[in-house]
């Protein structure tokens, strides 16, 4: 029970910081690719990998080294 309460508290804190939660259903192969990127990038979570991918796609300011790593990992 403690972990469920911690998760609720963490989500509440993130909401207070302006984050919104989005749930998506992805094919298992896509999740496996995200997991490989997570390992390659030394990311702490799938969320971190997805944020990097989204920011790299939507933001104008992309770091070439990061985008190259991402593109190689997603191929």
C-alpha cells in the first residue's frame, strides 16, 4: 500500500508542477525499442526516453548528438 500512496503523491506533485498525464497503448515491439533506447541513453525511465523523443521532434533547439543517438536507436 505504501508504494501506491507514494505513486499518488508523486503524481500529485507533478500535476502541481504543471504536468499532465497521458496514457497510450503501444505495440509491444515499440515498447521494446523504447526499452533499448532507455538502456542506450542511460535513462531512468521510459517516460524520460519519450520526453527526449518528443522534445527532439517538437522543439526547434535540438542537440545534434542527442538526435543522432535517438535516430540510430529507433531504426
